[in-house]
C-alpha cells in the first residue's frame, strides 16, 4: 500500500512540474530532447539529453537524478555526444533512433509527387519506414506487391487516402494527392515510400544540424534531407524559403554526357530555394554539387548544416569540408535575385538582409523516386521515361525488371542532432 501511495505521489509531482514548465523546458522522453539544463536549476528540466542514459526531467527529485554536467561525459563518444559542440552551441534536439518516436516524426500521407510528378506515394507503413538496430530505414517498395499489377495499371483503379481520423488524414491534396484514378494511359503511383518530418514537434532558427546517414542504392531513387519554414511568414513557397542539406541519386552509374559533374550515388547537392513565387525560384544562384571518391551508399557519412545570422553553409563529415556556402552580409535576397523593380519585395518588412532565412524551420527526411522536373536528366543512358512526355509513370513502371533489382540498400539514418 505504501508503494502504491509513493507512485501516486510521484505521478502527481510529474503532472505538477510539467504543468509549470516554461516553453524552453523538455517535454519529451527517450532520445529526443528540446532543452537541457546541465545545472538542473529550479523549475528547469532536461530529459536524457544527448543520450547520457539518465532521466533528469525532475532535476534531482527522487527517483530521478541530476543530469551529469558536460565535463563528466566522455568527449566525442559515439554513444554520448557532447552537449556543447565546437561552435559553443547547446544540443537542443537529438534522435539516436533507439526506437521510432511517432511523437517526434510525423509521416506525410500523399500521392502528390512533391510537385515534381514523382512516382512514389508516401504512406505510414512499417514496410517503408521502420527502426531496427539503432537505425531508421526508409525503403521504397512496389505498390503491386500489395494490390497486384492489375490494381496499379487497370483503367478505373482508384486509390483514396483521405483518412478517417486526425492521425491518418491525407497531408497533401494538391496535384491529386489524396485521390487518384488510373485511366487514359495513366496509372496509380507504382511505388510506396516514406517521408517524415518534425513539423508538429520541433523547429529552430540558427544552429548546426548533423544527420549521419547511409544513402540508398538503386536506380532512380532520390533521397533528401532538408528543411521547410514552420510558418510561411513571407508567403507561399518559395517566398518563405527552403534549405536542402542533401539531395542525391541512387544510381551507381549515372551516365549523363551533358552533366559530367553529376555522378549519381557518388555525389549530392545542397541548395537554398527562394523567390517571389514558384515561377521566380532563384535556387540556381544558391546551389552546389559535391562529388565523393566512392559511392555514398557504401558507408555512413555526416551531412551537416551550419546556419547563423551572418552565414550559412553545408558540409560533409566535417565543417571544414564545405559544400555550399553563402555570406548573408553581402546583399539581401531581393538584391541577390535581381528581381524586376515592378515586383514588391516580399521580405521588405524584415530588418534582416538574410530574410527569408531568419525564421524557424523544421526537419524533413524522405526517399522519393523518379519524377519529371529534370532532376533525372533525359540524357542519362537507359532512363526509361522522358520528362516532357505524358504517361512517364507508366513507362517507368513497365521497365521495373531493369531498375527494381538494383534497389538493394535502404536509406539509413543513424542519428539526427541539432545544436543552437
């Protein structure tokens, strides 16, 4: 009876503390944390911050001990990353993928193809997104394995993913993303895949992001790690910005004579998207490609972003290995884009030159497939569809005997960490 009473008192204390904490306090458990207070000061909490192995959400209130101070932790340990990084920033978010935390990561549920007529649909399915052995896997699979080939290609085949409850509602209705019907040569999206984000749980402004990942192996796979604005403070995309840390191709042999600098799975690109509207997206002024000596699908690498009020750059493995770099002090983005004076500057109300990249952004990790926006050039030898022709999805699916056997390795993420 005394033991039961003790547990009730602890539960009551938990409720009382969590109802009193401020906006910067930790509100989650597991390997995710949103705030860490190394001194466990009154009314401030941390929770397993940086995976030290101690729950200190109650700041010394028994039975939950104080968190160790950074000096007590092994430096640069794989299992216990430093609380303060080399830039003097505090670790504010970490997922080491000991398990799949669905309170942190929200799945996109849509067939919209990302506005690029991509060939996948994004679902919440453990065949496509799952955690095992401390790694998050994103895996692309054939829809025909689930509903049969006739279900994908037969005229009149219909798929609806509107959802029946708040947790499974379609997240993107644009481009017929919630309901599609096959017909007139068009087929249903032939691929299932995964796209997850922290849109409902975490966003930040300025800091350092590191994602240790092994890229997938397979023709026409399109992995990405990127950020979108938590609020469209300057208007709809791309006026409020987009930060692409890494976009790559799964092709081991991406033979494009017109783009010799792009080598499929040996390389990736970083970019900022910004502009007045989608017809004036100036990302071509702020993008850079990186070529590695080996396939990025052969080993894990750290894909990083360093973002401050004065500067933004992406890197691989070490902040010294810069891929794309931008000096925000040089000029505003309106000046950088050389927009016509007849257009109003959407960032004119911001005091910062680097608007729209002066707002909170959230994290996204996804695995797309194909598409007709030109990310996969028509000049690539053996490409089974043409970007400018109709029925590209059908042409792609009909050649699956050639590309599907190459899909041998998943997109694997070891950890995601953010300092600020």
